[in-house]
């Protein structure tokens, strides 16, 4: 596997880039960040200090992934999406002095396997986006998202479920849901979606 890093990318000597990964123009990867194998970091994307990406992640152009975010395998972050890290953002303290690293507590966004965050969406830490969930473009996520949930809006609210293909599931017989792309069948039990075939 060939790793490609654009000449204009700014990568810390202390960052780890997995085999087969590609880092494009003007991307910045900070100290202690770890990318798994076959990741794609788009033009102008930012990966903060100590952020960890699993294998086969795709971070689109100008997305901002702030520390201490954790992304599992196969996570997609759309163009200009933001994963925040500060519950109470301020440039200065109440006494007017400029805030330093010691003046705030970092919180992170966690994305489980296969989760996707659409273009210009914002995930307000601390939140966890469940496996294979889909955050629609422009949504603002302020609470945890269940695995396979489809969430939209400001603040984000669930409007349905998605399968592994990322397509909204359709009603099927006997209270089940079907993926129109793969044909997989699912059933909702409580607040969770369960695959019932394959």
C-alpha cells in the first residue's frame, strides 16, 4: 500500500500516518494524531493533537476534527463538518486575561464504526455517534445518536433508520424495515435497530 502526502500538507513529526493513507493539499495533522490504514484526509482538513482515526476513514475537505475525538473504522466526515471540543468556549477568562490550555477542560466526539457526518454538520462535544448512524448535512448534534439512526436539523432529531449502505430503511412486512440497496431486513426493539437476516 502506497502512502501519499501532498507537499503542502502540514504534518507533525509526532503524528502517525497508516499505510495506504492519503493526505491532500493544505491539510494539517497535529502532534500525537494517529491515522489508521487507508485513510483519506481532504484538502484543508484539520486533525487535532492526539486525535485517533481507525482504518478506512474519510475526512473531506475543510473538515475540522478537534481533540480528543475518536473515530472508529470506516467513519466519514463530510466537507466543512466540525467536531467540537469545548463546552464553554471563550477567548478570555472572567478577569479579562487570555485563556490558556490550563483554563478549560477538553471534551470529545466519539464516532463508532461506519458512522457518517454530512457536509457542514456540527457535533457539539461530548457526544457519541453510534455505529452506522447518519448525521445529515447541516445538522447540529447536541446529544448521542443511536446506532443506525438518521438524524437531521437543528438541533438534530431522529427521522428514521439507515442500513450499512447509508440509505434510509423502508417499511417491510411484519413490522420490519428493509434496506432498498442491499435487501437486508431490520427490526426496531425499544430504541435500537437489529438486523434480522444475513
